[in-house]
C-alpha cells in the first residue's frame, strides 16, 4: 500500500486474537492509518505534507525539480521547526502572488512552501478525521506523547496547525 491508500482508510482490526496475530504480519487493504503506531501516524502525516508541497502543479519539469529537492535524508524546516511557512489558510486570491518557495524560512534548501491554496485539491488527500487525529496525537498534557522527536515545533503551534488542516479538509457540505 502507498501513502495515499493508507491515509484514505481508517482501518479495522479483527477482535479475534488468532486473526489479529495474522493481520500483524502484513498490512492488508482493509487496514488504514488507525492500525499504525502513533509515531508512524505522525511520520505518515509529515510525509503526506511533504508530498503535497513537492508533487503538485501541471508543469512536469517544475514538479521534477521540487521532488528532487525534497529527496533528502532530512525533513524541511516547515515540518520540523515552523509550520506557518506552509500557510494552511492561503486562499486562491492570495496565492496569485505566491510561488512555491516564496514563504519558506530564509535558509531553507527545499524551497517548497506554501501548500496549494485552499479550494485547490491537494495531490495527496488527507481527510478531516486523519488531520483531527493528529491534534489528538500531539496531546494536551505533559505526559502525553506530544510531538515526534524530529519535530522541534511548539506543541501549541502543532495543535493549531493540525486543527487548521482538519478544517481545511472538511467536506464542502460541512463548511
């Protein structure tokens, strides 16, 4: 399964221990993100964001350049330090003056931000429930798992980011 498929499904696990033990040895098509460990869910969310930043647009040569810049061992600063560069609530009207790379943190070598504007379909869709669950993973209490070890983002900023993503990804009939 690839990222698109697993994010598109919540997933289910059999209540029977014998079946569940067999299900642990592979990721069947009925499984989704809910069966992943919390750390894997966070990583999946960040990979989906990175793919949405890099693999977009109709110009194949530009997409190839962005994908090449995104193909590194580390994640970009917009995922690890400051998520405001992604501009979750950027409208189409505001996006006319904003090109990929224009909202990045000063020394960012990726040059991918912002996300496509609100109203444009993201190349790698994340549904409202998936984004809302990311808020839960950040947690509110000192002992909750909080942010992942690759994220130096302030916990409250991370919660706000995922709340805004959840609102952005809500179906049109709910807005």
